[in-house]
């Protein structure tokens, strides 16, 4: 993404600053597959992001067939690249355009439906950014009006567990065994914004409530209709928004000051 350019869709930037130990405890993680990179207060499309997934253990081809109960999924903390690349894509360049998947069509759209059926994830976030064109001052030309960035977060300070889907893409140009042959990517599921936030943007991330985490992550649950029922719109009174400085518009800027309330004159 070019410097100073913001994404038009919802949640084109977000903050994910929680440390690994906090994520492991908060989401009851069994295994850390990838250590998250440094905390980020300015996550942009194609950036690596921490994610919570559940995967079934791979069977040992040389071991005898198990006679006991079916294996249970293992909950993992992994790292995904933000911007989903479908498994059938010819190359990964289109991933930056698929950072969001609409709730209304995620179960049907070819780019997302396979992942939604069995590869769902949680994307922890401190909050996300939106740019809003506030009312222009009298005499100011509307065309040249700059948009004001806002940071939207839980009013109680807890993490947002954003609903996501993820996919694996194989680079056939690379040999088998090459660690870079596989690319793991994700999208955030969005929905119509609640009334309290609709004036900032008409879309917002879908949230998975804590009591639905296990069912949402379970790869054995492959009925899209059941998965849709697990998603909820965050109650307006649980969210807060405040103005932040323009520095967040540049992806090179990163630090906790980006989410601090802007001092008004």
C-alpha cells in the first residue's frame, strides 16, 4: 500500500498490540505455531497478523487406524497474511483486495465459501480505524476536505475477537519442501454498522462472542448456515470511538500514540 493511502472498505487498518502470552491465555491456546511479529498499532493489508485457529491433528500414515474416539481439534496461535488468496488463484497479487468478506455473501462467494465452511478463525484486535468526512467549515470547498481518522474499540478495553476466514495457497513454482511454497492468508467478515457507528462508516467487523468461540473455530462444523448463526453484531453501547491523529494514514508510522485520542484545540 502506498504511503498516505487509506482503504475505502471497512477495517482497512486496525491495531493488534497484544503480546503472545496474553493471546495464549485469553483464547486458551494449546499450541503456538508461529510467534506473532512485533505488536502493531497500524496493521495494513498484506501485513502478517496473529490469528486463532483450530486444526485436526494430521494422521500418521504408518500408524494403525485409531480405534478410539475421533481426534479433537487443536487450538493454535498462528500468523496469517491479511488479504485472502483463494486456493485456486493463479498468483497471490489479488489478496490485497480481499481483506474483507461481506457477511451477506461470505457463504456463497467463490473466493470465500470453501474457507467459510471449515477454515474459520478469530482475529484479535485492540480496535480498528475509520476515516470520516466531518462537516466542512463554512466557505471550505467540499472537494478538498480531508477525512478525520477515528479509532473504534471496545469501551471496556477488552480485545475484539473479529470473525475471520483463512485459506492456503500453493506456489507451484517452488519445489516441494520449500517453506515459502505455501501462503496462509485471511479476511475479516464485515456487516452493516450499528446505528451508533453508522455515521462513521456503513460497515463494521463481525464479532464472535466468547461462548461461540469453540463452535466457530471447530473445523468439523462445516454447515455454513450454522456458522452464520454464530456471528453477532457488537452492541453499540459496548463500542466507543474517538478522533486520532493523521499519522495513522501512513503505514510507516507505528506506535501506541496512533490510537491515543487527538487533543482538540
